[in-house]
C-alpha cells in the first residue's frame, strides 16, 4: 500500500514479503525516507522528526514486543489480518492506527523492516503541514477514546498496556504546552520575586530532564538515518521551535478528537518536486490558511512584550528560553499567512 507521492524501489517486495513466511505476521511496515528533505527549514525539521519516529519509536516498540502502528503507506498487509481485525473503519481520522491496534489485540504481529526505505514528498507549505498534523493528532485521540478501554480489558501484559496508553495519548502534552506558553511569563516573575535558590535548582533540573533525552533521541536518529548526520545536528533545536509553534493547531486537534466524531479527512497537498528542484512545481489542491494562524501570531506578539518586560527588569537569564517560544509561534504563524497569500 502506497500513498500517491511515495516512490518504492524495485526491490521493495523482496525486502518485505519474506516476513510473511511467519503466519502470525499481519503487517510489514517499511521505513519512510524523503524525496525533498533539504528543500527548506520546514522540510528539514519534518525529516528529522519522522526519522526519530521510525528509527527510534518503531524499532523500540518492535524490539520490546509493544504495539506499534502501520503508518497507512509504504507497507504490506495480509488480507486475512485486515478481515480478522474487522476491516477498515471510518469512525476515526487515522484508520491505519485504528486497524493496527485492533489487529494486534487479535494477536497479529507487526514487523518494522527498517532496512527497506521508501521515499516520499514532505509537505513544503506550512498550511499543508498543519492540516496533516491536525488530522494525525485528532485521529490519534479518537483512536485512544475508541480502543484504550479494550486495551486495558485485554490479556496483554501490563507493560504493553501502559506503553499503548502513552502511545495513543502522546499528543495530549500539546494542551499542556499551550498552557505553559500562557503561564511561563507570570511564573518567571513569581520565581524572581521569591528569590528562592531551591526553585532555581528545581527549574534547571526539570529543564535538563525535559530537553536532554529529546535532544539525544533526535541526534541518535540522525546518526542512523544519514551519512552527514553531524551536519544535520544544527537543525535539531529547530524541531523544538516547530513543536512549540504547533501548540495552537494541535491543541485544537486534541480537543476535537476528545469531543467530536471522525470529521472530514482533508488530504495533505503535495507538489511535483522533481530531483533536486528547489521550489514546488504545482499543487493539484491546496490547504486553506488555518484559523490558528491568528492565535500563533498573537502569541508571538505576547512573547515580544514578555521579553521586552524581562529585559527592562534586567532579568536576562530566561530570555533565550522565551526566544524559542517567540521563534516557534512567529515562524508557524507568519509562514501560514505568507504561504496562503502566495498561493492565492
């Protein structure tokens, strides 16, 4: 199964079909690679994030005998597995994730063939990327609502149930990230007023604990994915920036996934990017500007004011941290508006 923008190699089936000699194997997922990873900062950051998802998350879940998902493309499915799991169902926006969990709850085994890469085109416009992320995030929350009760009623080991819960609810922290964005300025002021050394030590320890493992995660994935991985490391901090900038868009998706039914499946606009062409050729369809762009630009303005206030009070230590928030919201919001104007 391939999405239209995927370009499988001639040896794709030779690298995947032999796994089906095991009658318990229901799905073989290949690794996504990229046709245009160096097109722009946006595509570079997407490539780094997806490399981590496949080379770290999929590999770890497979090696730890945990549930992982077929990604909807670049894979081979056993027909009897799909039928046994109840077939494709349309009550979530991520029918591939839904089917994956239903099949594994039925006892089917999934294989991640990391040595088989299949390149595809990364979205090159911000609104297209946000539409894709919104669909993935909303769908994952819908699947969590639908299937987590069954996961916990199943006979799976406790470790599998716990990890499945973290997996299916992994986008909930976007809500907390948005709340943090709104609260970080008054919290910094309160910390300063308290002049408490234990608070400073605790904050520094939490910052290192939150960022250190994530940095290592992406760095290690790049080492496995690319020969020029050292060159890619300079873009890893931008993954944090983009993640912060997506907080408004993805918080909306989390809330819709928790409160609403499936909704409309919006395709991700893609372009015909040939070889090493620097720009998109033409899109067959395009994503409209997201309403969240207004909120993103507003938050960028909020952080400009917050940083100016901190500088005026000579509180310089938090400024680099605030600059990351400012850069994230400004980049996502302004690029959303700029791409919408350019394509109009």
